[in-house]
C-alpha cells in the first residue's frame, strides 16, 4: 500500500475526523439541530454565548460518543472532562470552544488496519458566510454569522499515523464512514459537512521509525479532494525535500478548485489555546449502565459482518469484505438471500453478481436498493444461471433488462427472449459438430494439444446460439467429439 | 402605616405584615421606589447605589399577598441578567445591554413575591473591593460619604444600609458580598458553592461565583435565601440542598464550638477591627460558646492562589465581549483591530489587568506553574477547613481587615486593594458558606464578624448568627438616609 518512490521516501498520514452527531439537540443547550433552515432560527442564550448563560452537556451526545468508542474498540474513560479551548473568532460566540483535552471520552482503539488515538466530544462553531469576491474572510466585503450550526455536537476521531498513501487514507475513511453510518450516530455526509477530515502528513525514509516534519492539511470536503489534497501535499513535500529545502511545520489550506495548497499559519503563528478545565461543567462520569446501554445500541459493525459472511455463508474473504464495508451492498445481498428465490442462488455466486455485474451497471456508489432491480429477482436469476438454466452471457442480458426496466420474474424474461440455455442435447451437439467442420484447422490444433486454439470454435457456437450455450458444456462437447 | 414605620420594618416583618393584610397593595414598593429614584436623581449628591430604578410598580408586584415574600421589593446587583432591563456588570462594554432573559435566582425571587426594584452598582465584572471600578462611578458608604461601601456588591450593601432597598442580591467570588456587608454594617451571606443557580449571572470566575443575600438582619437573610436555593437544570454545577432553609430563632450558643484561625485573625488586621472582633468572641462565650484556636495552615496562600484562578477563569469568561454580537463595538481596519479597539475602550483598568494576569497564567509553558499549582493550593485549603471542622463547628474571623477606607485611598495600589479579601477568599476557594454580620463600630464605622461552616450548613450558620446578632445589638438605622 505504501507510496514510496525512487527517492525512497514514504508518506506517513494520520487523520483527524470531525463527525457531527445526529442528536435531537445541540451539545450544550436545548436548541434543535439545523438542516438547511433560514439563518439564526435555532439559537438561544447559550449557543449565542449571551452573558450569564451556562452550558449543560447533552447526555445523548455522550451516549453516541460511547457507541463510537465501542465500535472503534477504544478504552472508555470512567471520568473525562471538558476543557475550554480559547481563541477569538466571530464564529465562536463565547471566545472559547468547549472541547476535551487531556482527559477525553475514549482512548486507543482500532478500525481495520488503523489504530485510533482518541475520540472526544466538542461543540461545532457557527458558520461564517463571507459576502464578496473571495469567499474567504480575507478580501470579503462583509462577513455574516449563522449560529444555527454553532453548538452542534461533534465527535473528533484522531487516528495514529498509520496510513501510507492517499488512496489508503480515502479507502479507510470510507470504512469509517460506513461504520459510523451503521451506528446511526451521524449523517456522515462530507459535502454537507457532517463528516470533515483534516490530514497530518509527513515523509520519511521508507522503513524508518522516525517521523519527518508534518503539516496539517485542512478543508478536504470530499473523498476525491482527500486523495487529491494529500497527493498534492505529498508531492509538495517531496519537491521541498528533493530540492534540499527544509519543511516547515504549518497548517495548510487545500483549494479544491485550483488544487493548490496555501499556508494558513506557521508553527510560530500557532495559537496558544490556553486550555483549562471548563468550570461550568462537571466531569463526565461513565458508569457500567451507560456502557451497557451503548453496547446494546450497537448494530452489527462492518468488520463483524465480514467475519459472519465469511464464516456462516462461506464467502471468500474478499467478497465478505466488499459486502460488509459497503453496507448497502451487504444489505442488498442479505435481502436477496432471504427472498426464498427458486432456485436458490449459491451465496458466493450471488455475492459475485452483486459486487461485479450489478455494481458495474449502477452509478458510482449507488445503493442497489434505490435501483429498479429487485433483490429477489436478482437472486432468482443467479439461481437459474447457477443451475445451468441460462448461460452467463444470457444472464447478463437479463440483468440489463432488470436494471433498465425492473421486473420480478427473470424466468419470464428468459422465456420471452428465448434466452434459455441450450442444454447438452442433440441441438447443441449438432451445432458443435458444424463448428468443428467450419474450423477444421483449429480443430486439428486442439487435437494436437494446443488448448488455446479452441477459441474460434467456441466463438462459432456462441454466435450460432446467441450466447445461450454454456461455455463449459461446449468445451466438454468439443473434446468429446475430437476424441480427446 | 407611616413612611417611617414602613421603613423601620425588616423585609421579613414587611412580608409578615403583607401576609396579614396590613400593607396596602404596592405601598412598600412605591416607598422604596421613590427613595431609590431620589438617590439616582440626586447624582453626585446621592450614594450612587443604582444603575437602574423601576419606573413603575411591576404588574403583580404588590399583588403578591399570598406569595411568601409578600411583595417586598428587591434590589439586584447589575450583573444579574434581567429581561429588558439594563444588565451591564458595571462595564462600559455592556452599557445599555438589555438581556432577553432573567437570571434564575432573580426570577425565582420575583415568583416568590420579591419584585425587581432596582439594579445596583458594582465594580466592573465584580472585580474590586470598593465599587470604584464601576464604569458608572463609585457608590458611597452611607456611614461616611467620603468612604467606599466595599465591593464588588457595594451598591447592594450601601442601598440596604441606607434604607434605599429592603434587601438586595449580591454575588461573592472572593468576598464580594461579605466585605461590603461588613463595611456597610449589614448582613451578607455567601452560600455554599452550588446552592444557588448561577444561570444569568454575568460570570467573573465560574468556579467561585455565588449569588447571595445582603439584608438588614439574619432573619431577612434566611428568608431571602430560602427562595433562592435549589438545583437548576440550567446550571450543571448547582446542587439540590439537603434541607429547606428555615428562619432562625436561636438566642444562645450553648454547646457551640467556635474556632479562631490564627492565620486570619491576627496579623494584618487593623487594631480597631481586631478589638471589635475580640469583644465579639467575648459575647459569644457569654452566650455559651466555646472558643478554640484552630489552624488553617494554607490560608495565608489563599490570596495568591485566588489571584491566579479567578483571573484565569475571568480571562476566558470575558472573551465573549468582542464587539461581534452585543454590547460596545468600536470599528477598526480589520477584525483584529475591531477586537482590540472594542476591548481597549470597553474594559476598565482593573479588568484589563486581570485578563492579562489570567491569560498569562494559562499560557502554554506556564499552566502548571501557575494554574496547576493554584489548584493544588485550593485543594489544600479545602482540606484545612475539613480538618478544622472535625474540631469545631464554625470558623470565625473578622470579615475584612479594616473598616471602610477612603475613596481613592487604594486605587493606585492593586495589592493593597486585594488584601481586603484576605479573610474571605479561603472560604470561597473551599466552596463553603460564610456569613458576615455587623458586630460593632470602630472609629464610628461598622465592623463585620464572619462565621463560616461546612458545606450546606446554612441553617446552622443562621441560628448561630441570629444568636450573636441579638447579643451584638448593632444599630444600623443610623446609616439610613
């Protein structure tokens, strides 16, 4: 997976992910969360930071935080505390963000091949809207603040620097998203900002244990931009190091439009956040009952699902992982299996058809449940094909129809289109005999031991049968008639 | 009842008269409203106790016959948010600020029949011991108008002492109720931390701030507190009291053990104050109390720890005053310039000094040496009290090291000003309740006697204070205007 090159440098990548939690109310007040409402309608004295107002921690957010901690196999702190992170900005009405610092809710953990450093709870900032040319605060004519988002609960998930390439980072983030979606704790929509990702990036000689100077890359608000941004930053660092320069520890901004990276602030300009324990809140005390409640709320997680599909259904590890890590495919697969199709499809064949043939016919990332294909119909088609009732090629044609038009009865399509497999009977034998006659040279070469020469003969049969013949059966008949 | 008769009533007596139907609807409110208004209208000739006085009797104020507080009007420190009424915390940066909601304690008292009469002057953001740090000019001590009323709840203390309000709310962070109560000759209680909701109090130092009553006598103090305490779901640090607050009636101190900590009752205390304090201990013995020497070995470090912790919290609490959403805004070239100008013009010197102190104490690399260490001292001080309360029932000290000092006397010397809190800060750091009651005069000025008890010992504190009060026979009426 590592992305090291001729210069022998290996990228080291860690991610910081902010997840907006889908609680009913905000992190520290009773305002409802917002979904595209007019500005500043979901606000109160607390989330506006009015004088005299006080925060009260949202128990629902703590519950979600524990679910995330359990799903990521973290250690849950019996006692964690909120800190104030102090800095001035117009989107931060109190002049500090209530976050967690050295005593977070969850520590340690693992998801797939990546270790989790910590998970903590905090509040989101409000949304600044810069009116004017640049769309950023510098150079805008007016900046206005929408406090609807301010105070939305966030879980911040920090990984260890275990990722080694932009593609791996993006793939792993998809797994995290699937996991969080399965938990039901967030909408995990990058475009809408409910899942946000920063990356810490450095380079080091491949195989080294040391870390190079890292930079923090912000504002990558889609999976595509994550890959592009990290790749661009790796290239930039390679160029600096390759040119004999020294990297500076800094915070960077990725502009997806131009693909360029600009410095937000250097190490010297880094904020001193003056963290101290939030005196308006009590420590978050976690007891067994809360942990049990969070555990009971956990659905089957992708990693466990993959294991189950592999062990109980005999799927290959690769198929099990594909279905589990794209939960919508796994759901479709299990719905198809449960649909008492007749004949019933073998699980592995069904998995292959879903992750291969079906996915390739749908839009990238689309949920098959949203397509016209009915799970039970696909199961039946795969069942018929597996029983030899229709050839693979013909089954693909039926699937084309199911994708385009839907329908619950693949057998009816097979019958109506005359796609039924030509069995081992006289008809196919005659067609094979004719094919051998028409391709006498090829037949001789096959007889002489050249297995590859069978291609034109099978092609002839398939043309004649419009693909309804089963390839394996045709091969068997060729061999039989050639006496080999 | 004549105006003089009305004025002579304590708040509890007035509430009782109201319950018996002997007070006409709105009569008391109108009397005090006129007196408060006159002080405000007198300008420099008045005491400058108030930043706002009600123009009308609030609807239903006098109609509170059945309400337990009988419609007895309440003066409230400026920093309590009161809906539609200026709540400025004594600061230019909040001048004219009208909150959209009312502080929990004020609302509860209004519901219980103590309608809002006026807002009282204070040191800016409760930082000070004289009200000289108010953006709206100092309040004066009714015992001697050339002297300060103490602070930061100086307006509340002076108003009660002068008979401009029957009772008042203050807040105490390191002594801001008890010290002005002492300097003005009234009763002031800092309750157990968490006993009263802080929701709606413009914060100074969140882990120390507590609301409490300033009253003419101990019964009034208990009556007002009874309707303030309680868990508020909007304040995560508030606690449900273990018992209801009852009106005290004790007249002796049989079986009560007082502890006098040498650390807070000797060095640095003015001779006249010390003499008055010792005479008070004699009266306590006469009432049956035992008086023991106790030690609070870490108490001498309380002030140092306090002046790290309180400014640290304040530096963060006051960050919201940035000119973006409310209060003063001074436009600038860019965002940083706007912040800088707004806060430069909006905050007074003492507030800026403490923001700087607190910012420094929390800075990376200094946190452990200052904030962390101060927190450890705080724990030690709480332990000291816990150990002392195994030997005695209450700790008693002079409330303030001196009687009311002259205006301007300490404004140039912040450290001298900070020493006013020497005897009151340890209890604040420990989170325990402490009451100051007037115990006599020194140089014709009131002296305060402080009694501190374990957490949530308010009822016992009131009983003891009530017995002592009867014995001290302090005459506060001479300060009334």
